[in-house]
C-alpha cells in the first residue's frame, strides 16, 4: 500500500526521499510524488507510474535539489484513478498545506460537502484532499500549524498515516497515524519518517513507532509526540534489529527468488532457541504465561488473510491432531461482519507477516472486544498486530520484500508446528520421545529444503512447458489441501494465470468438468494415508486427457506412471509435509511468471501490506 518517506535535517532531502521511496516500492503503488521546502515556497512534483518515472520528471525540470526538508509518497489508488492529478502530495490552491496520506478518510463525503460550502474547490478525486482543506480552514482560524492538524484530525474518521508541510512554517513536518503505520527514525540532528523501517535503516537504527491517535511534530533539532487529544507522550527509542543486506537483492534478480532461496535459513531462525537441546522439547518464551490457558481452551480461533490464512488452515490440522482442541479458521475480512460467537476467555491466534493488515487488525479488535485472549504469530517486530495482541511469537523470517509471500509462509507453518507441539507437550498428549522425534525432524527441514532448491533448474524446465497456459488446477488432501490453495494463489498473484486449489477428492464434485488436454493439474501427493486415494484422483484426470504434474516423495516411483511431469521431494512427517511441498510450487510460480515477463516482485494491483479494509 502507499508508502511515506519524509526527511528533515542537514542533508539534501531529495536523494534520501527518493531512495526511501525505492525501498518502499515493494509495498505496491501506482504513482509517486515529492514535495520539498524551497526558497520560494514548497516545490511539488508528482507522476503516475513508478518512482523511476518521477525521477525522470525531476531531472528534466530543474527541481530544487538543495532543500533539507521534504517528503515523498507512493500511492496505491483507492479514491480516484492512478493519474498525475490524484498522485500525492495533495495541496490547496495556495500550496499552503501539503499532505501525503496512506489510508482512507471514511467521512470524506460529508467533509467535502461542508468544505465546498465554505468555498474550498476540490481539484482531485482523492479523499485526502478533504484533509488538506480541513487543515487549511483551521489554519485560517488559528494561524498555528500544529493546532490546525490536530483539530482537523479530530474531525476525521477512518485510517490514516499522514505527513503535512505548511508553507508558513517551513521548518517543520507534522505526521500522525491512525491505523496506517508510521515510524520515526532519529539520527544526529536529522529525522526520517517512513511507513516502515526499511526506508529508515540506511540512516539510523534508532526509531520511535507512532501509535494510533498520535501525532509527532518534527524540526531539524527535535521532535515531540502528542495524542490528537493534545496530551504529551514520552516514548523511549527502540532499535531496529535487521540489517541492510536483508533488504537488498544480494545478487538475485528478484526479491521473491532470494526469499524462496532463503528458506533454509529463515526456518532455522524461526526455530532458533525454541527447541531444548537437552530433551528436544519445545519452549516458546512468548507463550509461557498462557500455555496453560491454551492447553485447556475449549476451542481455538485462527484468523488471517491470504497466505497467512492458508497457514492457519494447516495450523487447524496440526492443533486438532496434536492437541485435540477444535479449531476454527476465519477469514479476517469476514470475521467481524458476521456477528461471530466468541466467548470470554476464548483463544484466538492472529497470523500476519506484516503485522499491519487492516482486516486482520479489525478481526483482532473484534475478538478482543468480545472477551477473547488474542495471540500473535507475526513476522515484523514491533508491528501493530504484535503490539495489540496479548502474547505470541515472532516468526523471525526476516524482512519479506516480494509481494508474494514465500518465506513468511513457511516460517508461519514452522511457528504453528512449534505451538502445537508446545500445547501437546503441556497436555501430556504426546510422550516426550514423540515430541522429540518431530522436533528432530523440524531441525532437518532446512537441509531438506536445500535438496528441493537444488532442483530449481528442473522445475524451471517444467515451467517452460506451461508458459502459455491460461488455467491450472492444484489438488491436495489433508495437510496439503491448504498447500494446493497456496500454490494456486502464488501462481495467480505473480503470473496472472487463473488457478484454483481444491481438496483432491472434491474434484469429482464439479471441477472435473474442466479437465481436458488444456488443463494442467498439479497434484501434491506425499506418501501418506491419503496417497492411494490421490492416485485414483490422478487417474481420473489422466482418463480425461488432463496433464499431470505430481509432487511426491523421493523413491516413490509408482506415481511417475500416471504423471506427465514429476517432482520429487524428501520425505518428512505429515505435520511438516506442507513446509516442503510448498517449495516446488513457489519455484514453479516464480519461474513461470519470469518467463511470461511479469513483474514478480510488484505484481499489478497488489500491495505487500494491505492497510485498508
Ligand atoms: O502481512 P499479512 O500476512 O497480514 O498479509 C496477508 C495477505 O495480504 C498476504 O498473505 C497476501 O495474500 C500475499 N500477497 C500472498 O502472497
């Protein structure tokens, strides 16, 4: 979603802003713009397209490059199409108040009607413009920038992360958040505000995370935080823990490929310190105080969106089988609108890579309101969901920049396996030697992933065959049904090929009508209790001339007879099988998308972290 970068200090602001915007490109956007304080006022340029298009515009028209105060924005369109006019910054006719905004102003219409009556003329189709005129109208009355922003925000409903410049008070940037993340980087007599820490890390590791309902006024010497209710806030600095290299491509052509290949390491990071060396049992510091409650929960709700929801579906199988606790997996976007039944004391797990997904946050809030205890499985340290949950674990997969989630997913599965084992061991449902067998296997998973990654060339060759296909079906059973959904999602997202995931046995209840020589079917068929049934499903596909790509255990050759293409992976236990079966599907989708010339890291219309509902 939209990205914000603002700089105030002693250095030239523009290169810092542009580089920051490039770091935020992964969030997804369709136009970009900048504003800097110059001698004659505030200079603004904006453009539909990529940051590179904006750079070309800035190069040709002598934009003030010496300014030390300014901000930039990448916009993911919600209100109004992605054209030059609707790109941010948004400003009034006198260029007195200049705003960049991430989020949606929900009472935009009523504010617009009122402001138009007061004589303000709207030039864009954006909801942000009402914020500009609202601040301006307060500025006319108060002649005070900070007060005007505060008063305006008190009238606004909806989600926002904003930065504001004011021509009459040029040495100041005011930023505020409600629902859309904003981080303030604190350097030596310089400050950088950004939607996430990736744009800040090249400059400083010291940060302050703004919370909902807070605004910060920043000058080149200092900053002060208040609530929009005008209460002063003291907040200690926090330290960013990841390194710059982690957000660089490191020799790979795409972040997605880098992140697929990082999985042996990212999974090790999820496991680090969580399996006891002496007895192989699980310890999760973040859940120690609540494990008793979890162990005796009557049921557990898991909520998430997209790929994280698929992880939740695997979690359902794991928790139900290992812990014998009923689990319900809910789309976060549906949860709060269906008057859900939540009893006080119910336990909910919220899964999110970014920790900022608006739908997931809304479900979390709803569950809390109804008395549930809410636990997070979150990747981004310090993110909003991590803060809003009562307890939880970080997945420690490291920054995920590619829009298509890969390493975050396998780390979520690893985290869910650890949580299930922890609960099972607490309830004494599994003997310690059984737990140890699985944790030993967990520790072998990174090496097994390496063995799959070694087959990248073979998977690429298979992908070549399907470069021009238009549809694809993914089938899996049990633990691998959610993997079929995830494989199909990966393909859709980055290659724009229509794909559907089904439980294999459901095929005969409808999708089988689609099978012919033009319908490739990927079948995830590890040798487990459903294997023979899946072979029957494959034969049903072959009988209708479908093309079968199978994924099964190494040494399992009988499936080859029914497969047009077969990919072999190392064997593992059923609980952990999805971590391995996912990898060839990621590689397949990645290679197919690259062959089709798609922008795999920033697929059209998608945002990395969806901060609007
Ligand atoms: O950051 P989150 O895990 O909360 O994001 C949830 C989904 O938006 C995300 O998984 C999305 O489906 C990805 N693009 C999938 O690759």
